[in-house]
C-alpha cells in the first residue's frame, strides 16, 4: 500500500510540460483554450472520460472544461485535488 501511495505522490510532483498537454488537444480544443487564455485561464491537464478527452482549465475565478468538440463548460461538475 505504501508503495502505491508513494508512486501516486511522485507523479503529482512533476506535471508534464504545457507543450505536452497542448499536443494532446483537438483542433477545436486548441481554439477554445486560446480564447480562454485571453481571460487568464491556463490549461491544467487533460482528463480522458469514456474515450473522450476533456481539457481542464483554471484561473483565479474558477474552473472550466472543454470537450473534444471545443464546447466550453463554465460550471463543470469536477473536483480538482
């Protein structure tokens, strides 16, 4: 059990470079991320949910998600640890 917790903690210490996340976005997501970037949002990570990628962004006012189709959800039901 301790070994699993240690590996989990280590993974969270060094997130991938932002360019790694950027390469994994669909074209529609890239456009939406670029637009939200003008409002101070930063790409945190990409979550795979049921075979579809969901980009998670945050700024000092909240969190948004972007579907593969580029649809922005300003009030997602997501918990960030």
